[in-house]
C-alpha cells in the first residue's frame, strides 16, 4: 500500500501502522522512523523481539523492519 492511501477499516479506532521497526538500537529506530514519517508512513517501534512480536499480533503492520545483526 502506498503512503497516504486509505486502508480498510480495522477493528480498533487506531489505524494500523505501515511499518514496525524492531531494533535494539534507539538511534537506529529513531533515524528509520524519522525518515519514513517524512515520507508519509506511520511507524511503530520496539526494542525487543518479544515486544515486536506482540505488536505484530496487536497492530498488524504492513511492513516489518528487523535488526539484522
């Protein structure tokens, strides 16, 4: 889905994020999130895999970016 394109209504009142960023580095998450938001994407961040998995189940992001170390 392209940024700024409307998505189908979700069960919750908060729209699903376009991108979930899971990375232990706060700086990496902040840089990625800032760049993506400037291009119109909604982002969500997690610093641990367990939190990322929980957010995937709860929020259904369209794209998942993982720490690739």
